[in-house]
C-alpha cells in the first residue's frame, strides 16, 4: 500500500471491540465523483484494513460507501466477495433495480448509504423513486445509513421514518458545532430512537467540529466535543440502539488520528466493558444475523 496512514500498534486486550461498524477501503486509482471533497494520495485496501483489525483484536467490519466515489461500489463488492468478515453499505442510484440489489445482498451488502454531508440541495425522499427504493431496502432486510449535518437531519429523518425503513445515523448525528446538545437534529435523532427503527453510531468523533474543520483548523481540538455529545447519547440511549465505528483510515485526518486513539476514545465514551460488549451484540445482530 502507498503511504500507509495508520501507525503500527500492539495488539489490543481481550476487551477489543468485536465489530468496527464504520470503515472505508479504496484503491489508489479509484474514479472520483465530480463533487469529491478530497483525493487521497494512497490506497487502503481490504487486506490493509484486515491487517489493522487483526493487530487490534477486531473481528468484523462494515465498509461504508465512500462519498468521493459516488455510486462506484465495484471495489467494495469485490472485497466483500473475498472476505466474509466484512459487510458493506453501498451508495446507489434511487432507480436501482431489485435484481441488482439482490445480487449485492448475496455479495455482502447490508444497506444503502445516503451520503448527504456537504450538499447544497437534498433530494426529495418522498418521491416515487425513493419510496420504491426504500421499499426494496425493507424487503431485503437492509437499513438506510445516513450521513448528514445535524441541522439538516430532521426532514430527512421524518421522510425515512415514514417509509418504515431501519436507519443508522452516522457520526453522532453530526450536531451543530455551535450548539451540539441544542441542535434540533440532535434532539430529533434521540427522540426518533423510540420508534425502534433507529440506531446511532459513535464514529468519527474527531469530525464533529464541522465538515470543513479539517481545512479551517487542522490542528484544532478534536476530542472535547465528541466527549460532550457521546456522554449525552450514552446517558439517554440504550446499548441496543448504539454502534461504534473507527472511521478508518481517517480520510483528511490521517496524520492526526491512529486506530489505537479511536479505540481509546471509545473506551472513554463507554467506560463500562459490559456495555461495550452489549454494543457489539447489537452490531452483530444488525449486520451479521
């Protein structure tokens, strides 16, 4: 691999997470979407990911469709076919045929990803084509994996809830950095958990200062906001609705974040090993049952 961003580390102890619910893989020559916000100067393959997982005692991982490659899922599907320790969420066009989705399901795809961060306009998720896509997602037993800034989350969450799909919300719901606990999207997310169809992912805490923070303040504080938001989520939400993900290989933050550091952050957010084990069971049931 070129320019490996994740440093070597000793193997984790017996309380290492069983499932890492948010990782990415990509080749060096991947085709980029026109609106790609960054172009990594290295490859991070499934073999690279598995090597990192093995060094830290992590058994399974969920590959998240990468926003910068748009609907190009080929590299991920190929990896899922080879490695049954991996599952994936794919970015697909709303008109994708059921037969294609069924083939993806057989290959290890378990959901679709709506990568809505950094977008000026959001699609109409009540349109006929999205209603049909969400019905197909439901019929396959998949979920919709959502990444969006917290202030823009409520109407998207309303539409998804109406559709009846299961929903996994990325990055703590990405609340407004100016008022994270008072963000309407953060409150809507926590209230929606009562529907029984919502899961919240504790992942990429270092991204919470904002989707442009890596450019505007690359040396800024990456910990305190995540600790504040995680404490509120863990206080209010049961482990049957929580997931954890590393966000490896930390695109945009490769020189500041290492895998052992995100593991340490997770242990601060959820210090009780028994509760972390319950979160693992939640992940296994959602992604691997």
